[in-house]
């Protein structure tokens, strides 16, 4: 289960076949990008895969700057929350935060101004709100109420309920059925496909863009639906970053391992995965470099190193054809939990990693810094 310390890191998702971290991107868009260069297959290019300002404006519900998250940036559960409820709140906050720039994320903490989360029995919820699984009342003295019956819907739908209600705390309204969004006002929010397949990371593009712009509506005149993508692919994982309106969305995913890394009896000692990192600077310069993840299986700890890092204005090229990014390398100590890992020390940045492949053939992840948004993939 996720812990409170995970709220500052990218969310990790799983379905029947895949494990993923970050913000899931449209597969057809990625396949359409031209191959440029790399030891693995690196693709780079633009796509009109964001939402228009007109669509985003449909989410606006009055004065967005008066929403609870614009005052406290915090949420807190009451004593009615079970361990399962708390885990879903943490996942929902991670999902929301993955759509927000650094410094604007929400936290889970007790605070007099925090948005309160309350869980009611089905009978009490229906008596008060007449039906549904969740209700948001975001005026002073309000909060979010969740129908205890939401737990009967399965983990995916229950997490969508929680994320849907949290999104309302940005003063975002329901949108028309024609817009693919979990903020739709009908049961289509629970479907795995609306007009397009739902991302594994649950929020559609429209949801993410609306959350991101919710306290900067005056900037919609400069809003663009065009993204720049950089993506890499190895035999067992794919990874990349989408950059749109100055915000980077990093991601990585692969096949779910058959066991946890510690339970893989075919591996012993120290295991190393080698591959590549790709990303963007805040100035939209493409960045690539070498990636190496090393884990001591006895202690489930290790290192992640990114070296030979170069940047380009435009498409990345052959090694040595760019200019050195920073001092050329980043290094972290990491700790492993299950099939995930995160930084415990080293350079600045938030690193969230996964192991993929049936026998942990791949490692991948995301790296977020003020001067770089990146993703990486590596194989052993």
C-alpha cells in the first residue's frame, strides 16, 4: 500500500498485464513520432494531442481561485477512514499531483483549512445526498463526502470516485458527455473507454489540462493543444516525456513481473540494468543520456546513475553532437519496495521507478527536477 511519503512522487499503476509510472500517453501518438537516434529506439516530434482552450473552459465553475485547494493545498481524512480508504486517498492525490507543476501540488495533512474527507454509511449518504458515491460541497464549512458503498465498486472505480471528487476542489465542474473526462457528470467516468481508451493513469488529457490551468484561467489565450514528445523503447519497457504549455509529463511502463524483485529466485547478488534517459528542460531543449540502475538484492537498495547527459535545441542527435547538460551526470541512492523504487539521497530531484518484464528484465522510471523532466528505461 502507498504511504504518506509517496504523495510527492509519481503514481504507480497496475492492470492485468502492465505496470506503469507517471502520466500514461496515447500509444497511437507515440507510434506516429519519427525515430531519431539512440541505442534503443528514440522517437521525437510534435502532436496535437492536448485539449483546446475552448474545451478546458467548459470545466470552469465560477471563480476558480476561491477553490479550497487554492487556499490550503491540503486534504485530510477524518476518523471514519479505513486503511483502504487512506490508501485510495493517497493514490488519488498522487494522480492529481501528476497533473500539477512543482510548487502547486496538494498535500495530505491535518490543517484547519484542509479539505475534509468524510466517509458515510450508504444509508446515511443516501439520506443526506439522495444517491451517488461521492459529493463535494466546496463552500466554507463544506468538504467531500464519500458513500461507503464505493468500496463495492472495485479498486479502479473507487479510485476514480476519489479522484473525481478531489478534482472538484479546484472548482472544476462536470463537463459535457462529448468530452472524454473522469469529470463527466454521468457513469461514463467509470468506463475504460469513452470516445477514446482511458489512460492507465486514469485522468484523460482534458482532466489533466483543466486541473493544470485551474488557477490561471487568464492564460488561456496563450493555451496550446500541441505537445512535444520524446520517447524511448527497449525490448521490455517504453518511457518518455510529453511537454505541453511548459509542463512536462514523464512516464514509463512495461509488463508486470511475475513476482516482486525480492521474490525472483533466478537473480542474486547485485543486478544492474543499463539503458537511456530522455527528457526536456524547461526551455524545451531535448535531453538524452545513459541510465544505469544497480540493486543489491540482499539489502534491496542500490543506485541510479545518469551520465553523458547532453541537450539539443530540436531533435536529439548522435552522442557528442549536443552540448553538455549541467555537469553531465546525476546520481542517486535508491530503495526498493516490491517492484518499485525511489531515491533516498544524492542529487536533487524526485525519482520514481518500476521494474518490468516477467523476470524483471527492465527497470524504468521518472525523474522530476526544476531544471529537467525526464524518464528512463534500462535492461539487464
